[in-house]
C-alpha cells in the first residue's frame, strides 16, 4: 500500500513539473522584447590562424612581406622604395665619315635646278653672249653672289673656248672642277675638338632665332660622340622658352650631360659653369648653345661678346660656329657680317640645305667671311648634320 502511494506522489510531482515548464515557456513568448543595452559590444579577438592559413592584416596598413618586418635577431630590412623609371637607352649615332655621301640623294633633289640648269646652258650648240648672260643669271638666282658669279663665268668662257669641243662628259667635268675651285679646297673644314691645353676644347654656337641653332648643337654632340669624343653641353640660351629642355633631351639621347640654369638667368654664368664642369669631368669638348636673339639688337649682341669673354677666362675658344639658315639667301650674309663683328667666327653651319635652299649660298658666305663652311644640315633627322665636303657637294649639285 505504501508503495502504491509513493508511486502516485512521484507521478503527481512529475506532471506538475511538466506543466510548469509549458506555462513558463508560454509566458516567455508573451513578454515584450528587451530594450537594447547601452553598454558597448565587445568583439572577441580573431582566432589564431591554422598552419597554412594567411594571417589577415589590419585594413589601414599595407601587407608586408617577411623581408619587411622585424627579424628575430633585431635587424630590420628597410621597406622597399618604388623604383624610378629606367633611364632612356643611349643611342649610338651614325659615324660622321661619309655622311654627306650617304645623304647625297637628299642633297641632289634640292640642288638639281642649279646643276642641271648650268649643264643645259653649256650644252647649247652656240654659246653666244645671250647664253652667257643666262648662265650668269642662273648663278645669281642660286645665291652664288655677284663677285663669285663673275669669276666663275669668266673661267668657264675661257676654258670652253680653249677646249673647242664640248661633249656632255667634258662639260660636266669642267663645271665640277670650276665649282670645286670656287668653293675652295685649301680651307681647314675640321671642327676643332682638341685643345692645346689640359682642358676641353670649347665650341660656342651662335646665330639668330629660327636658324636651328639649338638643334644643330644637339646634332653636333651626336657627331662628336660618334667619333669617340666625350661631350658636355652648356645651355646658355636662357631667353627662349624650353631651349634648355630641348638641348638636354638631345644630350640624354647620346649620354652627354647638360649644364643649365634658371630660365632668364645669366648666359655668361652658365657658359662659365659648363666649361668648369667639362674640366672637372675631363670631357673632350664643351658645346655652348647661346641665345639666338635678333642680330639687330646691339645691346644683345654685346651680351654675346660678354659670354665669349667670360668663357675665355678658362682658356681660348677653339671654335665659334655661326649657324645660318640656307633658305634665307642673301639675308644670311647680313647676319653673318653682324656676328663676325662681335665674335671671331671660325666656321659656318648651313642648315635646311635640303629644302628650297639655293646651293650657291655656300660659296657666297665663304667669300663674305673668309671662313669655311664646316657643317651642313640636310634634314630633320638626328643624323642629318654632315661635315661639308666640296667634292661630294658639287657631285650632288650637278648629278655626277
């Protein structure tokens, strides 16, 4: 009996407990949601990565390689710095020897009107006075100049009269010989790139705006480097916008350093520093590009004389090259006279000889200054500046 009573009591207790749980559960569902707590939420630290997993770096810091973090022995490898852009490849210029011959076709295209015109006139059956006047006019139009034209016509008339016969081959050989004679074969046309002192040879390049002076200076650097000379460039044209940048670009292409100053700075000071740097580096040649202002400005021409005097404090100038635009004709002779009064011109560079230029200007400018044409520019290409060779020039002139 007692056992039955105990079983009943246990059953009643169990039923009560189960009922309480069910009621409690229902009451919890009816309770309103608790308001959000004002206390900050704590985030658990990230779990340690397993072997082979990549550790996550903080978002505000760049990831670093093992070489960039502290090493166990206390040493630390510097953080890698972004590499600079590679320097442009140094170009290998074309050797100067034989350049004029290689560029002969380009030269011949612009000079055929003179050479062919003379040959056509000389080939006439009767060389009367009218024909000789036409020959003289052809030479004058080609900018040969009055005195050289008269000299050439007189020599041609005499030699044709003595020869008697005038086959095309004879006339061509005769004209070539007389033109070479007029150009002069006794001039020293080499650009002086060797100094008699223990200092670099100094070459100053002068000329008016628009003649291609800065470009010629850069091309001359290529010619010299192609011939095995080391070069320093002096950007003393501080008055033309971007002149120094232009010259520096030419220098970088062949590995020549450019000494420059602020725009509008003192040209004489820059020229002086360029020679000083050339001496310090043991360079063979220093090329100084000067301002190319109008030759009619007397004060500015005096400044060019100042550049020359300042440079000569290091030693004598070895070359003063006057750059002339061959297409300007007789106006180029006016420029030549003015520059010759300020500095002692030792050589002439004729640019743009491949365009509408008249080849006779080579003869005229030499006669005017008594100094040789040493270089000619035959185009826009980097290697289109060539040493002047009278025989090759005349051969291109008459299509020989």
